[in-house]
C-alpha cells in the first residue's frame, strides 16, 4: 500500500476524523472532562488517550467516537483505545 498511498494519498481524512471525534466527545453530556482526552488519527487509525475515572467511561468514549464517525459516514481503519484509569497497576 505504500506506493499507492504515495501516488494517490491516504484514503482517510485524518484531520476530519480527529475533529469529528473531538466534537462528538465535547457534545456528550455524560463525558465529564472531554478536554482531558486526546484524539489523534493517522492513516485512518484513531487513537484515544488520556485519563478516565471509570472503566465505563473508557467504553463510552470509544462508543461515542465510533457512533459519531458512522453517523456522518467517515471511513476509518480502526480505533485504538489507550485511555487509562488513574490508579491502574498495569
């Protein structure tokens, strides 16, 4: 795929993916501090990072991002959830 991506560019709009995901998180009233979350996208792979206070928050955030991208029809490769709990031992 390397040669093709050089000729034709990425088939993903990483800036738009990250922007849409960030906007969806900011708009969700159940996410207590969306500014503490970092959303990046490279070649359609979205990475979520930051600190969350409950395991349910981690799952919810990923779901909100997935739903937002699907709703507006933005293609992405996958979502990597690297959100951490503050006092995790591993």
